[in-house]
């Protein structure tokens, strides 16, 4: 069963998931979508991560990667630098993309095991507008 969320609800839910990702771990957009009850909406999760990373006080946005482990097609991107600072190894894939080994660095809790708070980040931004 899929949950319906407007943009603001999604942003808050993704923000709360990001707060629970342990250091030296990453989670895929697809898994975040599963945790939120919207399993086919990994792209919306990625959009929320991008929004949050630009509008919110420091949050570990860099720990959310694509479903295949790709973080960037550019070398020396901010996400790669943040992951490496966090202790996560980033490697170059076959076509030059930066990747994280999800087998080694992945954090994939069971659906329902992550307790989401209702905390909304303190900000002047209108989330979801």
C-alpha cells in the first residue's frame, strides 16, 4: 500500500530519515522511499534530498545515494568530499561515475523499524511551496 504525501510532508519525512542515518553509512533513495511507504517514488526522494541540502541547517544529506550507489558523474563533487570526510570510500565506476559500494556501506533498516519524529527544521523556508 502506498502512502500519499504532499511536498511538505515528503520533505519533513525525508529530513527525519536523514537524521537517523548512522555515520559511515549510506542509504539509497529507493530504500528511503520504501521506509516512507512510497516504494515507487525514489525520484521524489532524490528531489527532496536536493531541496533539503540547499535549504536546511547541516543535515547528513550526503548519506543518501542513488539506488545503484552512484553519487555523481563529476569528479570531486561536494557529496563525494562529504562522504570521504565521513569515512565512506568512494570509487570510480566503469564509465567514470563516482560510486559507493552499497554492500559495504549500505544502511537498510527494516520497514517500520525507523522511528520518525515530527520535528520540523527551524528555518524561514516554506517547505513544499
